[in-house]
C-alpha cells in the first residue's frame, strides 16, 4: 500500500535530521523552501511537520518557524508522544511490532461504552483485546471498543496488522482529537499472565476516547503496560 506523500516527506526530513543535514536546535527552512525542495505543496509540508511535531522531533514557534529539537539525553525508543495518533507500528517500526488477538467479538455496548461513544444500546461495537509485542517481548495489552457502523470490515487479519492504518487508508477516516488519562494502577491477573508482571508491579494505564474530525467518537480504549517497558512523553513548546 502506497504511503501518503506527507508521510514520505516526514520520513525524509527525519532521516536528514538523524544524518545532521538539518542541525539540531536550529530552524528548518521555511515551508515554501521545503515545498520546492521536495516538489510538493505547502499543505503537504505542513502535514509532514505537524507529524514530526507530534513525535517530538521538531517544534513550532509562532512567527519564528519550525525548529529541530535538541538532543534529549534520556530519550528512549519506546517513548510515546501523548498527543500522537500514529499507532504503535508506525512509532516503533512495523517489522518490530506484532499483535496477538486475545479476544474479538461484536457486542451491544454497556452503559459506559454507550456514554463514551455517544451511541445507544442497539448499536453494536467491536470488543477487542490485543497483546502488542515488540521485538518478541510483550509490551502492552489494549482493550478497544469501536462502533461497527463507523469501522466496517474490521477483521482479525486487520487486528494482526494495523487498525489505524486500516482506518486511515482503507476507510479514509481522519482523527480530530482525543482525551487521554494516564494513571498508575495495580497489576491484575492478565498483566501477570501476558506481560510477565509481578503481583506487586505498578502498571501504567492509558484510557482514551478518540474523535473523528467531524466530532464523532470512534474509539474508547484502555492500554496497560509494565512500568519499565513504555513511557509517555510530551514536548512543551511554550516560550517561558
């Protein structure tokens, strides 16, 4: 499947940053210059830079341009930007990530799911539990609810690949925003069984609702990982 042009441009810019062609802690060329360099529209450049911003690779300063972030000494490849919608495979590399489907069914939603997804009790949802595996090691358990009417054709084959890629590329769905809550919780029996957590290990749980650009909620999910396997980060672009 062909990548979107802005994704290709973002990857090229990121590669040039890694090679030092775009220096850290300095401004990137302006959008018009980048558009000419990559032979694309300014809108494509803007979307590419937005993606790099969400990943914490560049940051924008109003009226000043886009800057390459400086080296972060404690940065880890498992860091996940709290404001990104890129999916685990796109973050860590699709060849490094796999999924084991622990549960997959179509059900009528309970009261909480109805409220969070703004649907009624007669509208079926997918109930999905996946174990996400990174470099052959268990990384997280995801429990996801999605309305069937918004994400038709969500098969087990898709679940073993990338749900977000399917939504974006096959269904042409675009995310608008999300509300996320991150908290520490105690390990449960599933964490012990699938994530090799010990009984007293703290777990990091991310609970979220994701909306499409038209304001319709499309996902309610929770993900859990051991305290030592995944980290959530944000880049504060404010000038103090």
